[in-house]
């Protein structure tokens, strides 16, 4: 019985036609791979995404940066002293200083812990792009600046560092910025959107830039042009004599 089945199977195999025609591809199946959007490029652009970090510089330093001082806007500039994107902010109050990246990170973490579970957006107005170099202990004077220690940022007086936007009560934002100010060196103040700008340490609250630039002493009328003599007479009455 087994031999009969085997012979019938071989007969069926021999009767199969052997042709060299290729099989038609199935039209119902689409085998073309779908293009995948790369995560490193933006849609409608071939420019890669710059995933920067505000606690690190975007470009490496070509040379070791000097200690330097922050650019304090005392000559008639109020740039960076008001709220731009958010509703509340944290502003430097005492004097300019250099704040390290770890201290700025502590302030950011304090705000996030206080506002945990709330819907908000935190803006950082500065970048820690200044390299700080230090020498080891018991090293003689000279011989260069030493090795790299940490990144820091130069913050001028009256500079807004953090901005907060979201459905958050003002008292909660005040509390969050108070905790962040305690984590960072210096004195800080709470500002709101619409507060007047600051030139140096002078708030332009009812004071215009022209009044701020007036001379404090009475200038002789002969030293001024004829068109400015009338303005000088008005300003001398407002400014106390030395």
C-alpha cells in the first residue's frame, strides 16, 4: 500500500509543468517602504536640530576666557531688565556677579520642585558660556590660568534671569522665585509683566530717559547752544544746586 502511494506521488510530481516565467507581483500588497522622518531634522527643512543646553556653551572656547566683568547697562540702556515672554520673573537686585552653572541649576530645580504638577513654562534668559579656570593647591604664581574648573555666566545688575508663564497664581510664583533666589548667590527681586525697566539701579517709574540724562549741576548758559538754553533754564529749577 505504501509503494502504491509513493508511486502515485512521484507520478504527480513528474506531471507538474516546469516553466521559467516569473510570478506576477501581487497588486494588493504594497511592498514599498514608507519614508521615515528623521528625528535630527526639522520638517520642511534639512537643517539639523540644535539641541542646546543653557548651562553649556553652544560652541567650544577657542581660548581661555578672562575673568572680566558683566556689561552693566548704566549708560542709558534698559535691555534685559523687563519681562518679555512670561508673566513673572526673577531679577538681580544688588550688583553684578559671576554665577556658576551649578548654582543656576539649583535655582532651576528649586522652581520645578515647587511647581510640580502645574502647567507652566520656564524661560531662561542667560547662558553659562564663560569658562572658569583654576590652579591647584600649593602652586606658585604664574604659569598660566590653570585647568578648566566649571562653566559660569556673567549676570549684570537688574538682569532678568528666569521668566515664568502659565496658569499659576502670583503668590505661588513669588514663593517659587523666593526659594530659587535663596539657592543662588546675591539678592533677587520678583518682577511682573508691565513693570518699568531699570537703567543701572534706577527704575524708570515716572522718570523718562531724557530726565535721567540731564546734568545734575547747573550748566552756564554760554556753554550751551541757543536752542538748548530754554531747556537748561527749566532743568536748573528742578535740579538742586551743588
